[in-house]
């Protein structure tokens, strides 16, 4: 009988993370009723987006990171719109109010979402592209794939230069269903610990932390993070950044001096791949610099991009 009890306990332990994931809330039209912005039914599912600023202003597209949806852009969006830019922010699949489609979240997957959204909105002009954290890897991948569509690229605390290669990440990335079990079991606690540590060390607004942690309530969020670890974040973006240098795309990289998520070596690695990148470091900033140091980041972006009312804003290389 003891072995039967042991077997039952083992089955319960194995099943628990999968059952918990299945019990989480499903992102639905009813849940989306409280969202600001609009929705588009695209080829891979519903995408939540918000387009603000003057219709005649130069378009600027913002891509968020691994775990924080598009609300992370709120402080910067306000300033960019005030400068005269037309700003598009959207929730990557698996996050925020967008759908949770299955499939590997690699460069092709994310390129398709942004390409579909721009097509749906009939935005066919060249635009500036800003990527934060994992969004930096996505933005670099999109710019390298569609160089004629991107005018200038801004990378904020960008991923894509190195790969997190701890034993835990390697197991999750490489071990199939066993890796998924560990991801479902361990990630919620790890994420909460990380967000609260960031809040303790930086002046991040409580609503940002609450919004991040609220993602854990919804079915499909944790698998989306895992799929990104196995996809867009599984290898360095060396080829993409070298391609951006060859085509001469202007690139600004902004780093937090106290960033505990992106290693300090990332700046040197990007410089080795593309020596034409302009690098700026925001002192006392951690990984959450779009929220904690939005004024400093806005100033750097303003200095890098042609002014919306200048004669050359639509004509740079």
C-alpha cells in the first residue's frame, strides 16, 4: 500500500503545475472590456494595441519585453506624443490583452505579428522602432528582416547580445515537457521575487509591479514566456546586428548602469558587432529604466530622432 500512496503522491506532484495552469483565467472579450486602446484580429489571433498622437506625425512603434505588457510604455508615450510623434504600442502575443497562440515565439513569429498589425492599420510609411529588453531583440530582428521599413532603431536595455545560460534556464529551454513542468512550477515565484527586488531597488510605480504580476493570473502567459526563452531568446542576434551595420541603419542603445537583468557585457558585445551604434548609459538606472528614468530616456531619444517638425524627419537614411 505504501508504494501506491507514493505513486499517487508522485502523480499529484507531476500533475499539479499543469492543472494550475489549466485553472487560470482565459483572456476573453469580457476581460478585454476594461482595456484602453483597440483590438485587431490578425493571422495568429487578437492583438491589443493603442495608437496615439497626431495623425500627421512620424510613426514610432514600441515593442515591450518578456513579462511586462505594453503599459510599460505609458510614461514614454506621453512624452513622445507631446513631441509630435504618432506612437503605436501593442501587446505581444501571450501578454496583456492579446491572444495566447501556441507555437515557438521566435523571430518569424514576432515579425508576423508586427507586420500583420501594420498592414491591418494601413500604416505603410517608414517608421522609427523602439524595443525594450526582449523587445530589443524583436525590434532588431524586424529591422534586419525589413530594412526598408525602419528609419531608426532605439534599443532600451536590450536582450539579444548574450543568452542566459544558467542550469535552470538550460533545463527549461532544452528539456521538452520536463522543462515545461519546471517552468510552470517555478516561474511564478521567481517572477514575483524579481519584480519585488526591482521595486525595492528602483522607484518603479506600484501599478507597474501589480500589472506585471497580474499576468500570472492568465492561462498562456507562462507558456509564452517559456516559448520566448526557447525562441527569440535562445541565441544571440549577431547576424541581425551585423546586417544592420551593413545597411547603415542608425541605432541608439540605451543601458541602465545598475541593470541586474542584462549583463554589462551586452554593451561591449553589441559594439563588437556594430561599431556604428551610439551607446548611452543612464546612471543609477536598473532594468526598469523606461519607467524609473523616463525623462532621461526621453531626452536621449529626442536627441537621436529627427524632430517631427524638422525638414528632414522623413528623409534620413
